[in-house]
C-alpha cells in the first residue's frame, strides 16, 4: 500500500492526442490546462475506485480509464477497500 501511495503522490501526466492522461491522488486539482478532449484519469486496474467531478460519479470506461470532461478543475478520487 505504501508503494501505491507514493505512486499516486508523484501524479505523472502525459499527452494522448488532444487529451491529458493523469494519475492522481485523493483530491485532484487541475489548473493551467484545458485540452480539447478533456482529461483521462488512469488508475491501477483491479481496484475499486470512485471518481466524482462536481458531485457526479464518473464511470470507468471499457478500457479502464476514467474520462474527465473538458473544463474539469477538481476531481474527487476515492480508493475503496474491503469489498
């Protein structure tokens, strides 16, 4: 679990076409960027994640990524444990 925390803390990002792909921590704040395709939040598979933007849950896409709409400035990231 400590390794996961450190990985999330580093918060790397990279471009994928017209989107930015993010790996975020507990509360992800975004500023200074507004990619035309929005953002992609990429988190480890096999874990129960809950992502919300403006109080609305963001469903995980078929490829496992969480698409955050253009204009997103803050996303809540929750890691659920124990079923």
